[in-house]
C-alpha cells in the first residue's frame, strides 16, 4: 500500500510524502531514480546502516554514517556532511539523502540548506517519531552548547519517503516516543485548519490494539492522518509566525524536562506526553476545559500505557529553562493549552505563575 500526500508551501515549493510498506528493493529503486544523473551523498544512521545496508546498492564512497543520539546533532558532524559533500564534488544540481531518525534528518537538512546556499535533499525517516514530525515541515537544525536547535533553517525537502518496514526494529521505547507525538495531533486536530475531519482521536481510541501491534495498514493510516494535519499547519505558517505554534502542544514542559535530564531519561515523545498531562490538568483547574474532556485525555494516554510523571523536579529550575526556550518571548512563557474538544490556544504566562503551576 502507498499513500501519497502533497505538500504545497507558498507558490514555488511543493513536494510529496509517500507513506508505504513496500519492499526495501522498491525503496532502493526509488532512491536510484531520484538520484539518476546526479552525484549523491547518503547520510545514514549507524544503527540503520548496520540493520539494513544489505538491502541497498549504495557505494561505500557515497555514504556518511552518523552515530545515533541527540548528542550527535552537533557542529562537528555538520562539518563532516559539508566536507563529504565537497569531497564528492556535489553541486547544487546534486542531491543528499537523510536515512535515519530525527537527528540524521535535522542535521542533514541543515547541512543541505547551507551547502552551496542550498542543495536538494530527501528525507527517509526510519523512526515513527521522525515520520510523524521532524521529517515533514522543513525544520532543520543542529544543537550548540548554548542549547538545542540553536543553529537552524526552515528548509523543505525534495521528497519524504516513509517506509514503515523500518519500524520493525524500533524498540518499544522508541516506538512509544513516536506515539507520544501522534497523541498530540489528536488533541489539536480542530486547530490545524484541515478541511476534512480526520477523527484522529476516535481512530486512536478504537484502533489502539492494531496500532500497538504495528498492523501495517493501520500504521499507514495513522501516519497519514497526522501528516494531513501537520501539512495543513505548515502550509499556512511555514516559519512559525502563529498557527504552527499549535504543533508545540505539550512541548513547553517537554523541552524543560529533556533539558533538566540532559536528554538521557525521557524520549522526546514521552516528555511530550508528560507535557500534555501537565497542561491538561492545569487547563481543567483553570476552567479552560470540562471535567469530561480532561477525563477523555487521561483515558487516551492510559490506553497507550502512559502514566503521569511521578518524578519531582525543581519548579524554579524548570521555569528558568522554559524562560530560555525559543518559544518564550518578552519574559513570558508560552503554553499551548487545550480549550475544548480537540482545540488549543496560546497562553503566555509570567515565570512567577509558571513556577506556581
Ligand atoms: N515539531 C514541530 C514543528 O514542526 O513545528
């Protein structure tokens, strides 16, 4: 099965996202077709290289293998991609492929955006998290000692190919990290401005057994529904001037939790779920949402095995981190807050109030 989604950003940028369970032989053929008559560089995660390289006809010389983990999204590896592109003699009419999770996609996309002022690149996400979020929408970046995603660009890929067969070797924690981002879409659906109701909340509620069992057609549908919403958002607001902020639902606390634990304790999706638990409870207590909607959110999280955060962290430290976040502005901290069924709104709060929360 193959679902193809069209992304149109502005007048001149459009590309397709394929979501498929076709064979790796077919993926190999597609990569060859996209790079026919071109020089190519393939940036690939070390883990994906080890598990899957036998299915592809890549030459050793066109490969750059990057170790896995957020710490690899750094300046050194960025320069390696640039240097390798130069060594291979890539020009702006050539192409770079990013094969891996969000780290490989983000760093390769950023390198592509700056190499010769921009070279084509294709995202081939191999994790559920990257498939439903980072590979789509053009956010590319590297981390610096000053913070995450400090150096980056909005730079759209030439194409995104999501082959769900890669998910077979994800461990449970990584798969559930992707599910964390998927759940986010269920609660923001009506704020995304997509013309056709996706009923994602209902789909996730009724389909959870098939989703957790990785039933292929259900996974393809689930990714399609999430990406329809994400495409609707980024095509209206590519550079996060307004609407795109809805995609940050659950993320204000999530980034603070990831930072305070040095990206070692929680996966990104898990941290997003804790962020959503937190803001749902706050929204209920402040009267933004009814008890029944609050309860529905808890039920959905529980269905997927997520429980509220039990570990305690210093509210002073968390608030300090949130103040430094890119989403903060003019000394206020921005939260995306649920305000009734599947809708969210932006609420800016002074740090003192956040500490009390
Ligand atoms: N990950 C949120 C965004 O793409 O805007």
